């Protein structure tokens, strides 16, 4: 049984991203895993203020005390992190990027055995990415793929699968695409 943390960065909490996440969660639960979904839009979370004062308390590493407390606890125990976001200007939404930035506080913890602090406080994670978008061609996803691959490489994390889907614009477009929802379900179920 794996612990899976889904970070849903869509501002439309009943939109395409959420429908894909729900299908993913069904699949992951069928495979016997525990899944926690954080709808960032509905949480009280503020952007990083760049103070570089975090990391003193591993349980609550950031100086800002807000909805991230819940995410830090889930992040610590997660085997998998799923980055779910609509494509906004070929990238993640500001909501999801805000959480990624706030996870910096975890890396600020004390250095171990002469290893730089940023590296010694990173734990192995597997990651997935779920991204709906309007435009339906490979070039539309070039930048997000580049960012995701670079981010994971630098964090020492492993990609475990991604679902990048064009042709979705209106809030309920996904309802017309049961095959795509099945792919999201199967991505969740693929976790062993
Ligand atoms: C501010 C904004 C920026 C967007 N940028 C892109 C983009 O760069 N490429 C694209 O194909 N779709 C873009 N879209 C369309 C969304 O990715 C698409 O509507 C997606 O299905 C929304 O997911 P949601 O229903 O979870 O909100 C953008 C939409 C908005 C509102």
C-alpha cells in the first residue's frame, strides 16, 4: 500500500482537472493505495516570501503557518506526489507553483554528514503529472514536460507516468471524453 498525495492546482474545483483526479483516485484506490487530494484553491495557502528562515522544525518547517501545515504532513509520508493542474500559459497554475515554492521550507532543514542542507533533506519520491489543456498537439506540452522533467531530475525524484490531454476548454468538456477519464483511472491503477 502506497501513500499518494495529489496536489490539485485547478482554480475550477469542479472542472476538468478535478474530474481527471477523481478518476485517477478511483483507480489508485482499486489498486489498494491510500490517496489524499489537496484542492489548493480551497485551502488557505500563501506564496513563499523568500525569508530563508525555514527548516528549524521538520514537522512545521515554514515560518508562515497556514494551510501548508496539512500538506507538509502529507508530503512527509507520501511515496507518490501527483502534480495535477490545467495548463496555464504552458505551465502549472500559480496555485500549484505556490505549493511547490512553499515545499522549499522542507529542504531548509539541517545539513547531515557534510551534505548540503538542500540535498540532505530530500527524500525519494515517485511523481506523476495530470494536465488538461485546450490545444491538442504535442508542442503545446513541450514546456510543461521540460519543467517537470527538470524539476524531478534536480529533486532526485522519479517520474511514474503522466497524462497530458488537449481538447478540454470548458469546465465540463471532460464529460464528453470517457476514454480520457479511463486513462486517468488506469494511471492510478498502474501504481503497484
Ligand atoms: C489563464 C489561462 C491560461 C491558459 N493557458 C493555456 C495554454 O497555455 N495552453 C492551452 O492549451 N490551454 C490553456 N488554457 C486552457 C485550460 O488549460 C483548459 O481550459 C483546462 O481544461 C482547464 O482545466 P480546469 O477545468 O481544471 O480549470 C488556459 C486557460 C486559462 C484560464
